[in-house]
């Protein structure tokens, strides 16, 4: 029986409840049973399909009119509300999740990046942040991967992603850097983490191995004039090799990641990333995804210790390494200010998810969750989160879409945990 508007726990406005329950009540009789027993529903529950694609597939399989796609998506949100509504705390998180999802849907295929401190005209599209969004949401309808196509479909994107290839960070012309810009292993690795191409994977991985330096570390760019190495990038490359059963080929890079973790060289960010939390998040996914790889699992304890020291921290201090660099620059007559990473909304979401992925509950995580909730904007998004930065100028690149996607993921996992505890 569908509850009347206003009957859900505190945390939802009457407008939200009426919208959701009205959508559910308008579905054809007998349809709900077919939905919740379908393989598409199961794939949605496992996170293998986004709401839009699941709805489209169910409509097609049940031979329904296309107008039911929207009603089905409404039903998905209704189900999420009821599942989360077991406890007032989970229901409250559900409200924030729904608003975040609504913002993502409203801005689908228009999730743009913004360069720090520059005018609004320096807004651009990239590939990397969209692969992040795909990883977080599993919703292909949010993406836009063809720079000159405005009517891109889910089929177009899936067709594109079936073939592994070298990806460029920029979707169109480079912005804020050189006129020509090479493909990079980070965007490429993440394309193969967010998707699972059926063709060309080994060729791409081989090209990464061919791009190693004298220390056998994979370099960031397929460009001999840019011999860059970044430990966060190496972590994602390592994740890709492990996903496609090529772990033996990437052990030197994994050893470098382990060395950086134990030495703490990531605390002021890396060449292309702004915070320690980025490293924590990427590495946590490697550890969580490969529980039977002992060489990976030995990183679990040092990462857990590093995470425990970051939870509930919202003001950073300059590291000694940064202070030494600033002093050396001053002696040379150069101007350099020690970089102090900002604890932004994305950093908080990343470290929450890192803990959740590893099954950790350190002191301060509840404080971080409350902080993340409090940062949500009135329109449902989260404030600009710093996804990465330019290597030379260090200008940061921000995205509302990425941080909103990962905030939803973090809060959704927390809400599911609360609901499970009630059943225990």
C-alpha cells in the first residue's frame, strides 16, 4: 500500500513525497512485480546499471510505452526512499541523495569543469571527470564523450567505449595549457575502470608499458617531451592492470605506490592532484577490488593508519617538504609559496568512501558525513570540488558534477549501512 503524502519520516518535504508516491501509483497494475523480479532490476541493485538505462531496458522488455521511462525512474527513487526510511537518520540522508540525483539528471551531458580563479569563459569539457562520474553513478545517461555531437545517445557512448583506446584529457581543444596536448595514461586507465571494453585492452596496456621510464614507472603522457610521473596516476594505471589480469606487468609501479604511501610524500598533493585524499581514494579501490592479492593487501594497514589521521580534519598545514621548497626558492630569489591543500567537499567525500571501501569506521567519520551533508547547495549539487590541477601552473580544475556524484555515493553507502543495522 502506498502511504499518503506527508506520511514518511522527517527529512522529506510534502512536495517530494507527493511527487514520488504519485509516480508510483500511476504505474500499470501488476507492473511492480515484473519490475522487481527482472534482471534489469537486479543489475540496478548491484550498481551495474544507472536508473535511466535500467528504466529504458525494463520498458523495452515489458513492451511498454516510452512515457513509462520517467515513471519507472520515479519508482526507483520511491523504492530508495522506503528502503532508507527505516530509520530517521537514513531517511534524512535519502533526502540529500534524491536532491543530488535530481541535480545530476537536470545537468546530464552538461557536466563541465572550471579553472580556478579564471573568468567563467574558462569552462570546458573533459573526458576524465566523466569517467569518474560513471564510476560513481553507473549512469551512462549523464555522460557526453563526443565533442561535436549534441544528440549523443547511450548507445553511441557504449559503442565508443567497447573499444579500448588512448584518451586525451580534453574532450575538445586544450584549455589553459599548450595548443597541442598529448593523450595520457590516467584518463585512459580510468576509461577502462569505468567501462569494460571488449576490444583492444591488451594493446592499450602494452602501450602503457612501452611508455615507462628508466625506473620502469609508467609515465603520465604518451609524449617523450613530457617525462612526468605521478603516484596517483600510477595508482590508477595499476588498478587497470589488475582489473584485466595483467598484474605481473605492473609490479614496479605498485612498489612505487607502496613507497609513497609509507613515506607520506602525497600529503601536499601530487603533480596533478590537489590533496592526499585523492591518493587515499584511488588506492582504497585497488585494495577493495583485489582481496586475494597479498602484494596489494599489505597496503591495507598503512592506508588505514593514514586515513585515521585525516578524518575530521578541515584545515591543513604546510608540510615540511613544502616549507623547505619555499625556503630554497626564496634563497634563489624566486617567488614560491608553500602549497597548503584545501579540505574541500570532494576531499571529504573521497576519504569517507575510502573508509567505506575498506570496511573502516575510524573516529571522525560521522563528523565528516555531517560536514558533507551540510555542504550541499540549495540546488542539490555540492560546491566545486578540485578534481585535479595543471602540472606547470598548479591551477586547480574544479567540477560540481564529480563531487556531487561521489557525495551521493558516500551518503548512499552510509544510508544503506544504517538500514542494514535496523534489520540486524
